[in-house]
């Protein structure tokens, strides 16, 4: 928890709990446990519930991308680690030509493009799939329980089909992306290993040109593309 949460909500909770304990002790000494004793216990329980909800909200906000509302890199790893014992698919996605869009239209319009792209991922993802923004113009989708590898390939196809021309700040922008797909059998690959494979597949897709393309991890990619430093 960040310092503001610790010194804020936690202090308020402790103070409230002490007040409820003092009320309960006074009711006990005066022989008036009803109704004041019950009120004190109820107040303490309510304070605990509020703190619990605040803790959950804090944790959720720490796993969310502030611009798009998607999960962030922490959520990406968490979803991948949780699916380690199942057949899992990972898509790594990079928006093509985003630097040119950002440079020509400005950062505000660039942010609008990122938000629009995030909406495409939301529409294409189906529970329990987890779409995330890794940072900049890099996105990913974790498919934590695919029945067959083709499910991951179909997801890539849906995203590719959903991309097109959008209006951002009164200007038309064509969304295009490079998508890399990798699938692991239950317990076969670690998070870093499957991400590496999906990354190689994404680089293969990007090498095919500026239009939207997607590629599947194959053993040959390890030798065709040099490993990034």
C-alpha cells in the first residue's frame, strides 16, 4: 500500500476501532451492553469492512493503466502466472506507425488513439481473457484457458478484423497493428518464455509491412530473427 493509504485510511480505522472499544468497555462497566454494546460491535465490524474494501480498491488501481483503464504490466504477469497450469495463449500487439501519429497530431490525439485501440481489445476479448496495456503503444491479451491453440489464433483474427479508420479530434486515423501469438501447454512455459515467443512472432508480423498482420510462434522464428539485446 502507498504511504498515503497507510497514514490515512489505516489511522482512521484504528481511531474508529479504539472509539468502539471504549464504548463497549463503558457499556460493560455500566451493565448496559444492550443496545450500546451491539452498536459498538457493529461499528467495529463496519470499520473493518470499509478498510477491506479500500484495500481491494487500492490493489485494483495498482494493476490498472491510468489512460485506457485496461490492466497494466503487473496485471499481465499476474494473469499469466495464475494460468500457468492451464493451456494459455498470449498475444503481444504493437500499434503500427504510432510514433508518426503522435508526432503529426500531437500527444493528446495520440492518447485518443491509444484509448480507441484499447476499446477494440475490450470488444474482442471475452471472459476470462485479460487485455492489458504494457506501456506506450504496446498491448497484450492473456487467454488463460484456451480449449485449443486455434482459439488464440481466432482472437488475433478478430482484433485484426476490428481495426480500421477512426476519427480522433476531427481527423481520420487508420489503426493498424502487428500481432504475435504464442500458446503454451499446461506448465510448459514460464511467463517470460511465452512472452519471448509472442514477441518474436510480433516482430515477424511487423516485418511483413505497415498493414495489420498477425503471426504465430514457430520454432524457425528463433533463427530467422535476431534476439533483441
